[in-house]
C-alpha cells in the first residue's frame, strides 16, 4: 500500500455527516501533524437555484451524498488516520484496497463544483398543469409546453378566447397546481 505520490480517494460516510467528517478529519490531521500526507478534503457540492412558491432560493446541493473526496499519499498510517475518523465507514474500492480516482474523474467533479452559473431546479415538468401567479395572465391555468433552463423561461399553453395559446413566462410567474 506504500506509494509516494498523492492521489484522490473517495471515503464513504454516514449520510448527512459529510461536514462533520471533514471537520473531524481536519482536526485529526492537525493534531497528528499529518498535513504533508493528507492535503485536501472536499465535499463535492454545486450551487442550484430552486424555484418554489414563486420564490428563488440559492441552495447548495451535494453532488455525491454520503461521500467525501480526500487527496492523500496512501500508506498504512495515513490510511489509519482517515479510516479511524469518526463518521467514516470506509474507503471506496474493491476488497480492502482503496481505489484511487482517475485524474479525469477528479477534474470533472471539481469542474462541476466551480460552474459559474448555478443550475436552476424547477418544480414542474412538460405536460404538467400550472397556475399563473404573476403578470397579465394571473390566475389562468395552463399546461407546460416547453422549459428553457438557460433563459429561465417556460412556455405555457393557456386557453385564451376558446383556443390554446402559447405564452412565454418566467419561472417565478407560475406555480404548480
């Protein structure tokens, strides 16, 4: 298990305990003076804009719930420091040998974390009935026809003058029925 180059490993934690594991591991590294062997601890997260009840909220969502990434020089001692941290259930790998992540995989995860524009999470889908809550068509009920995530717009089919008419609205202007 002795190697002299740092690689990224994935550790499994109790779900919802990722922050606690990161803090515990950082304290153990500092206390045991292991900063040269274990260099980075990352909880993969991404920013998301959630639209609920006509309001936008920025939400931090875990990309890999129950997992924490650790960059470390794998040896018996560093393995023990991480493995015996409270909340850690083990390393991801086959059998008893932890498997390092490929550079490409680490790059993709870190790139996803540093995306400039947060993703917009909408609470509706194509074909779903919605009510208009703002604008000139307030209280009209329609059906979602298209969702444009880039623009933050949705095309809703409203019944105007006895026929279905497509109307482009902002995510904030509609609500699920």
